[in-house]
């Protein structure tokens, strides 16, 4: 299977298996504690990706039921590890996509009365402050991972913290300078 046949979701699955997840559920849990802040993947994407990757020989799965619940666990094969490395090294455009409905609403906030615009600004500020706090709560786990050799999840976590703290700073500056005169 060539890399152009795999979706970004399949590579997320390969990466999470490489970080120690072994089931679709664990992949989703790891995503929720890490990359969901900048990339989402649903259960509806994870399980078909696992099946596609297994069929391609990039992962190997085995049945490991828990009680009466069926459960399948997976591990990367050597080919899967190589495919992940090749994808990570692949020179390709990396478009930056930021989808933030809060920023969309702020863009159109001139249509609001000043007090309503201020409330919207405050809501977006509060959201980013809460997100930065949530990311800071995850930092100890990322530090442990870094001590075990997985240093780049910590880097991306710190970038997320910096992004949301910058949003708060800019919104505070804007509120302090611009809205005083309105």
C-alpha cells in the first residue's frame, strides 16, 4: 500500500499505536488527551483505519475479549513502523487549517451592540483561558512521556498552551485599548 492511499486518520492510528495504544478505544482516549486540540478523529474513522491497516500488513490484530465484550488489540508491524516514518519524512505541503467558530463570530462582531460584542469577546477569551488551563493540566503526563523518550508530544502541547495564552493576551490588549473608546 502506498502512502497516497492512506488517509491522515490512518496515520494518526499508526502514530497512536506507535505511542503505545493497542485498541480502537485506547487510540480514541489517547487522541482525546493529546492531539484533539488540533486534530480530531472519530471512532467512525478509527475502526475502518485499523481494518485497512491490518489488511495492508501495517498492523497486526488479535482478539482479546474483556469479559463478554469483544475486544481487538493491535500492534504495529515493521512495515507499519516504516510507513509511519516515511510519511513523517515525506516532503509535502502542510496547509495550516484553523477552524474556530469563536474567531468567525468575532470577525462579524461589528454587527452587535458594543456590550454584546464585549460579551462575545469575553466568551472567546474565557474559552482560550480554559483551554490553556486544560492543556497545562496535561503537561505532567507529557513530561513523563518526554522522560521516556517521546519528546514531541510535549512540544506540541507547549505550542497549544502558547497559542491559547497568546489569544488571551491579544484579546485583553484589544479589550483594553479598543473597546474603551467605543
